[in-house]
C-alpha cells in the first residue's frame, strides 16, 4: 500500500488554508506534516485547521524536516520562483506550486535552471472544477472541433491579503497574470494548441482607487478584454470584470464548432451568495447542437463538503488526488512547468498589448520558450 503524502505547506493565507482543508479530506492519501507561515495571524488559523502539523520558522527548517515528502507552495506570487530555486538547491521534493510560477519577463530564463528531478505540478484549479472538467471532456465531441472559445468571468474585487501584496503589479505579476493565467491555461487545454498572437484592452476603472498603502495607490487592473489567435486557426476571448459580484454565475465558458456549442456556468464561492436569496445556484453544462436544434442543460452539483472546503467548486480536492497519483507513479503530471510558463506568458503578452495598443506576436516575446526550456520543464511523472 502506498504511504500517504506528508506535505510541507509553504504559506497559509487564504489559498494555503484551502489546501489545508482539502488535504484533511484525503484520508489515507495525504496529511500535513509541517508548515512554514511567517505571519502570526495566518499561522494561528493554520494551526486550527492542522493542529498535528509541526510549525517551522523558515523554509530551510521545513525542508530539513524528515517527515515531509512533498510540498505545496501557496505564498505570495513574487515569492514562488525564489522559493522554488531555494528548494531546488536544497531538497527538490515533489511540489505543487500555486500559479503564477513567475511574475516578471526577466525571470523566465530561471525556469530552465530548475530542471526539477521530481514531479512538478502547477496548481491550475479551474481545470478541476466539475462543470469545467465536463466541458473539457465534451468539447470536441459536442462541437465537432472547437473554432471559437469564450471565457467570461464576472466576479468580486481582489480580496485583502497579508501585507496587501496583491494590490501591486510588482508583487502579483499584474491582474492578467495573477488572475487570468487560469483562463489562458484553459484556452490551451481546450483548444489543444498554442497561441501565436494576443490582443487586449484593459485597465483600472472602479476598484481600489481610494486605497493607499504607505502612500502608494494600487495599480492592479479590474477589467479587460483579451483576444488570442491560435496556431491552427481557432480563436479565443476572455472577458474579465472584477466589479460584478452581483452576477448569478461567476464563470461562463462557451466553445463553438461546426457541429454545435457547449457551455458551462459556474457559480462563485458559496460563502458569498446572499442568504436571503436561498440556496446558491448549481453549476450547469449546456449543449446546443446545430441539427437537430434543441439545447439541453444538465445540472452538475458539487459535494457540499468540498464546497465548504474552499472557493473553487471542489477543484482543489480533485487536484490533490491527481497530484498524489502522479507522485505515486499512478498517473501523469497534468499541469507541467511548461504549462505554467505558457499561462504566465500569455498574461504578460496581454498586459503588454493593452498597455501599448498593439497586438503581440508570441514568438517575438523576449522570453519566448526555447526547445531546451520546453524539454527540460515538460513535467516529471
């Protein structure tokens, strides 16, 4: 029998705590052995969720803990790559690292040096939301080959984070990297292709304009449109609005091809749904063939226990199951470092396009991937 993963958790803010709650549901598959969280308030909350875990005062101390057999990195974005470099030099265990894996164009070349010898998984939770997973499975069959893909996210503003790190592009990588790398990852996954050109328009219209931190006003964007052309001719579009928390559904994804259309509708976190409106909406998958016409909607309910464990419609739990299988050699790494690179690169290209008013050719990016980077970082199983 395969022994359970014994995680070392690096960072226990909002997302780190979601990982803790979901790992606690993986009886026999995984447990939390150790935690490194420097913020006292977050450390106290983590201790309530994982009281049996050992708490360490540094990353090096956590890496030296012999009980730890795998890692989760859920620290602020700008710390991901430096922490990965430190882990690679010290003890490169199997790792599940939250997106984005880097936050600036000048850091991309450092990814090649990682050359990770163990399973390396980039946490792209949206892939594993049950309604999105259903669309991914059915898209080719129901559309006859996706030619147009649209992703709309209408949601709440960025939430407060420790030290207000997510209010500034220098820490987060910018909204189209921090938030939207999930959607660029989905575009590549659903279309089974890589992008060649990105065009975008976006900015900061409503949120955080009246905030100030040590005299600095936040510079993160709160809305955008992004159009992406793919190598084999398909097109994708993202519509982001972060001042639309009154929406019934938070994400709406549609894929269209010569045979028809398939959509999924995904509600936001249940904890944000107003109690006076009754039960939160249930996710749906809707198929709309061209002939014979007749849309069909199917509810895709999510286990209430999983809904209560986080804000991603159960996805974090399913992601951990797949990661545990990969570490045990019973499945592949499904979201490789290379996938993580693409998601960030597309976000950076979109931000550059919006800032300059010009379309961005992916091959012209100063940090476009070389064959060596692709080969070195394709993921270990």
